[in-house]
C-alpha cells in the first residue's frame, strides 16, 4: 500500500492533483458570478445537498476545463454551464484548492483508473 502524504494522497495522486490545479482550473471568477447574478442562486448540476436537504452554498467560482467538469460531475460537485463557460461552484473556502475534497476525489478516481489499466496491461503481457 502506498504511503499517504499530508494531503491524504499517494505520491501519484498528488501529482495528478497538481496537474489538475495547474492546467484544468483556469481562473477564479467570483466577481463575474456575483456581478451577473447579484446574489441569486445559480441553476447547476449537483446543486442539492442530500445530506442536509438544502441547496449547496458556493463560496468560490472557477472556470475549468471540460475534462475537469466531467470528472467533477462524477463526484457530485456543484457545476454551472453559463453561456459555454464551465464553472465549478466550490463549496469550500479558506484553504488552497489543492486541499479541496472534490479535487482530491477526482485525483483518486483518475489514479484508480490508471492502476486498473496498468493491471490489465500487465496481465495481458504475462499471458503472452
């Protein structure tokens, strides 16, 4: 079993998280969102919190890549598509996005998929 770091991720998962935050999170767009909607709640994907039976409360907004949008959708992140802009409505604040639960789950999911593919490849190589 791989050793976990300070962020509760393996070295491979942390590398994926670094890539995501450096290449797939484009820009914070809080001012844009607040200016456009003047405090109203935005319609989006996964905007309901089943645990608390209420709307999720976004704290920050980021324009993200289409690829990250798809991955975040799988972990029930609050997402908005506004006129072609794919926006992650982050419901955490006060710490680096590298510590965000949703992004860490995406990194873990990607690494799990990579491990599965590697295992299948190794099995095929051994069976030759």
